[in-house]
C-alpha cells in the first residue's frame, strides 16, 4: 500500500522539526561532527584522488576537484580545502608504512560517517544491540566506506559531465555565445543540485539503522538540499565579511572550516529530523535493522494510591 505524502504532512513535519530542534541536540551533534571532519577531510580526499587518478592526471584532477568544491561550498572554503588537497599523498613511503598509513586513513575517513550515523540514530531513537559487537563495528565501517565510494563516484561523474559541457560550450560558443552560457549555466546548476540531493539521499537511506520508504528519504533529501543551498549562500556571506582570519591568525583557516562544517551539519541533522517526522506523520511502517532496537522511553508512572498519600502528607 503506497504511503500518501501530501503537502499537509510536509508542513507538519517541518513545523515539528523546528519546534523540536533543541530536543534533538542538533547544535551539540553538529559541533561533534565538525571536530571529526577536521581529521577526516584529508583521508576522504586521498580516496577520491586515488579513484580519480585512473582517469585524469594529478594536475587536471586537482583543478577539476577545486572547481567542483567551489561550486559546492563556495570560494572561501574551497581555498582552505585546496590546501588540504595539495598535501594529501602517500608517495615516498615504504611498503609497511604505506599499509599502516592506508589503514589509518581508512579509519579516519570512515570515522566521520560513523559519528554521523550515531547522531542520526539518536534522532531516530534507535540503538545497536549490545550483542552485535564486532559485526556491528565492521558493518558501520563498511557502510561509511560505501558513502565515501558513492561520494567519489558522484564527483567523478559530475566532473565527466562538466568536461562534456565544456566541449559542448566550445563547439557552439562561436555562433550563439549568450545562449550557450545560459545553457551551460543551467546544466551546471542542475548537476550540482542532483549531486547534493543524491549525497543527502545516501546519508538518510544508508546510515540510519532503520528501514522506511524511499519516497520519504527522497523528500527529506530534496528539502535538505534546498536548505543547504540557501544556507551555503548566507554562511559564505558571513565568512567573507567576518574577521576570523585576522582574529585567529595562522589557525584562521581551520576556524573557518570548522564554522562552515558546524552550520552545514545543523542543516544535515535538521534534514534527518524532518525525514523522521515525515515518516511518522505519514504513518508509514518504520522498522529497525536486525541488529538494532528502538529506544524505549522510560516514564515514571505514579499510581492513584501513591498520589493520594502524597496529597495527605502535604495537607
């Protein structure tokens, strides 16, 4: 039976998510994710660069990724990430050192998504069974790595599309330059929206240890994408006009990056909360995974007799 998700459900879910923003501890979760992200960015870039090197040279790849980052996060943050990108390498290490470094990078890269998964599970009020142990750990790391692979694949596809667009643009620019600029601009922005929406869809579908409809996940991903694009503009405006670099000196770039990740994480977790509320308001079946349980809310029940005794004591 199909779940009927209408605009009334969407509005109610949005309203509930706003009202319960503090209850989900979204600011605290976002601060934690920003901390983990600082250590995970270089490893994530390493795996993306490794995959991309199969198609492009390092120089072209770095330029392509920088262009894509600029579209995705804005110029200010892209400059900071470009510095991290240029120092991401395992070249010049011995065999054993390379293996150790690779494992360390893998753990660090997946750590940010494990943290993200734990926070989204808390929003969904689901927890891993204590008996799951090592299997749960391995599953979490595998899921997290699959997100990294998915992110890398999306970026590579996006860059290939951009390359095709550039060829198309050059071929028609001589005749209709104004129209070609408009067409390429629309295609580029459409690709960007599709990329961000797909990433949020993967996060909302793969990471939480619950099963719910793809329809709800898609709706949540689209709303989060809209909020992200709006938020990206205002966050970029704030960072461009702030004096974080001058206040924090050499550490200014790190502070700028943490600030961007913090506010972006709040949008991500708000989207996760909205997705959960939409599923519940739409009255669809939500099930936990085999190795997880929904958290039982413990409420203190006071019997009528006990309540009467308390009233008598007070009187």
